[in-house]
């Protein structure tokens, strides 16, 4: 399924060099408001990297881990997890459109879940926009179930580990 040209790497938004690289990547990925909305439903278009950084990463930097997926040294995927105790909130999953339908999203989710398992995370949660049926079916296929608490424009999905 995955050939050697795909590699996973942990980055940190606390490192200046990682921020600089990710700013360039994210600015390229989020030129379309719909794309940004599916990846980050609570974030308003146009994409502004510093606002993204302050809103999602810098305030809780010590409890957030981000993994990127590279193809021939080019970043093509991104996922983050915020861990609090035995709970892990997975967010900002994105695969570059030219690399979709290859099992890479599943690879990123499994990698971040394995990371959480090593830290004794027992409940993974994620949010999907209600109109993102592809994202919903993808997460359902990976064992996530819809939470009973409905939200206005998003669906909270949970995966319990025993």
C-alpha cells in the first residue's frame, strides 16, 4: 500500500523552522474557503497563519502533537492531536488532493492513534462538519461513532479504546 517515498514526521509549531515551513504549506492548501471549512470548521476564511497558530496551537503547545506526511520530501498530509489525561482530540486532518484515495488519511489517523495509545489515551474524539459526508464516512470506517450530543453545524465522533 505505502511505498518508501511516503514518510511520517513529528513537527512542532513551537519551533520557528517548522512554523515557517507549515505557513507556506497551509497557505497553499487553504486558498479555497470550502477546503479550509472542512479541515477547520470553526476557522473563518481567508486563512491567516498567525491567527491559526494562536487559536489552535500556541496556547496548548505542550499537549499537542502534529504529524506530517511527506512524499519525496514534500509535505502532503497533516494531523494533530491534543491530549488531556486519557482523552485525545484529533483535529486538522488534511491530505493534499493529488494524493487522496491511496489510504494515506487512514495511515495518518492510525499513526496519531498509536501515538495516543502510548500515552494511555482511551477516548479519541474528532469533529466533522455535518455537510462533510466523505469525512463522516471515512471516520465511521475507522471505528468512530457519532456522539449523542448534536451541535449546530458539526458532528462530534468518538472512538473508545479498552
